[in-house]
C-alpha cells in the first residue's frame, strides 16, 4: 500500500468514525414519544456508518488489501451486529473457508444489517426474540439463512430497495417465508459476481 493510499484509508476511516460519533451524540439527545421515528432513523443511519467504519478498520488493520478470509471477517461482522442489536437469544454458524473481496464483504454486512433493523424497532424482539444466522458455501454460491422469531411486526422498516440494489451488484437473490410465527430469509450470493466485478 502506497503512502498516499495509506493516508487516504486512514482519513476515510477516521472521518466515518467521527460522523458515527456525531450521529450517536445527537441520537442520545432525542427522547421517546413523538420523536420515536427520528430516534429509529438516527439509529439506522448510525448502524450503517458503523458497518462502513468496521469494514475499513478490518481491512486496514489486517492489511488485507482487497480480499479477506471469509470465516474470520463474517464472524467479527456478526459479533459487531449482535452487539448493536442485542437480541435476547442469538446464534450463528459460518462455514465458508475462502476469501471474499472488499466489495462482497461490504454488501453482505449491509444486507444483514438491513434485515436486522426490525430488532431496533420492536421491543418484543429485543427482549424475548431470537436470531439465528447460518452462512455456508455451496459450490460457488454463498448462502445466508437468517431467522427472526417472533416474526417482526415492523419489518416494513427493512429497506428492500437497498437490499435489492446490493444483491443486483453481485447477481444475488433473496427469498423470505413465514412459518411457526417466525420470519426466515434466504440469500444466495454468487461469489463469482458479474463478469466486470473485481472479485
């Protein structure tokens, strides 16, 4: 990594951390009641910036350049997300055993975050709910299976436009279904990506 690029990465990381800190400061000033929507919006923005900051820190600190070991990255990413959303019961399994590009890591983190956002807006999920995530490779396709129980009441908070755009970048697909009072999502994420993508 050149000195110029090294400085740019440090500057980008520091700027994101500052923005996240500023948003968190303002979020703490908000109260419940008529400001609930603002509170939830600030929390969602903060979580997205936190992901970008985490991503840059992971790649910079590990000197991974454009690729990172998938199992280690995803484990640290899920740990970060669960610390943010703190569901009552949580578990995850990861079996990928390969590397992922910076772009793939970013998209996966942002997609998972969007699917977990209802946790921040539903007290029942935070206090008594469970979250289960399984990530594994099947050939050249990475499959993510996420369950939230009970089914989120405020799943309209999920930004499907963001998720669709991120999946489209990697020729990915997502499906969902409800069963036994739970909501399940399955994401198929081809690791080869589009022919023009640098993976």
